[in-house]
């Protein structure tokens, strides 16, 4: 028989997503040669890019015209690394740039609510032409406002058991999943 237990969980009050697609163009003068290269050039080369870090932080919240809703502004910052690649597939030059932009959304986010901004991203394609390298990048921002609530639910408090570790001999790939989980209550 299950007991009534109380748990605190984040309730999602509101959520949305927004995309941002942009181009970044860098002159060859900002690139640094990678040994054994001594000069950066687009001749016979291609380019690739990687978003190495992205952050999304709430910077302001103001009441919107709709009662209970707020205009929430986020600062999105990213670091982009661009590589020039020669015809042999070797990275000959690299450059890193950092940039930021603001994104404002309207959410149900009353006092006591916090916001969560998760970012997925991709980079490319890039083109290396004349003395400039241009790359396109895409960001997908999933923004939520959450509020802590206490729920009373039917359940059982579980006590952790000893972890099962696979034997190193013989190697098993993938590891075998135990057929019996003694710590889990039986399905009802």
C-alpha cells in the first residue's frame, strides 16, 4: 500500500521557443596560422565553424500589458571558432569571436517564478572567399518560467541500494542490465 508523500517540484507556468539565425563574417586579418602554415588564405580552402559556448541569462523582467504576464529579456552570448581548411583537409588557420544579443519574450512569470533558458545550436555552412570568411549559425532558445510547488502524491519512499558494477572480465559491451531491481516497488 502506498503512503501519501509530499514532494516539491518545479511547475512550468509558461514556455516557448524562439530561433535565431545569423551570419558572422571575419576578415582574414583576425585569423591565426596553425603550424606549419604561416599565412592565412582563402585560395583553395574551405571553412568550418563550431559554437564552443552559449549562455542565456535573464537580465530584466517588466509587467506586460496583459495582466499576469511579463516581458522577460535575456542576454544570449556565444563564442564561435572558425577554421580555414586547406585542400588536404588540414586546418591552416583559426579565429575565435564572441558576441551577444538580447531576446525578449512575454511569459507568465509572476513574483517567485524563475526562468530557465535552454539553448541548442548548430553552425555552418561557411564560405571562404576573397579575404573574408562568413559562417551561418542557428540557435534554438527554449524558455520556461517555473514556480516551486508542493504536491501530495501516493508513493513509496525508496532507499538506495548498492550499485551494481559490471565485471571487467570478460568485457561486455553494452553492459548487461540486471533482470531484477529489488529497490523498485512492483507495478500496480
